[in-house]
């Protein structure tokens, strides 16, 4: 069996099961306030970068990584 067949065999049933994606109250909250959460992530990142006295390259890189993770989670 190829790797792609094994992936489809294991993930396929989960993706088609509607009960597998129940996120509860947190999922409803995130879906309802998705735009606000995204805006808050960007505002916090901008405030961090503006108020940091001497932002190094690593500060900018880690801030970018955290923003991308925040967008992926939302």
C-alpha cells in the first residue's frame, strides 16, 4: 500500500464523519468572532513592534511566527 492510500484510508473516514468536527462552545465563539480575533492578533503584534525599543531581527521573526500561528489557529 502506498503512503497516499494509507493516508486516505486513515483520514478519509474522519473527514467524512460530521460528529468528528464538533468543537463545542469554543468553536462557535471562534467562528463568530473570527474577524475580531484576527484584528486583535495584528494589533497586539503592531503594538509589540512599535513599543519595543530596539527590535532585533529575531524579535520581528518571532512576532511574525506568532501572528501566523494565531491566524492558523483562528
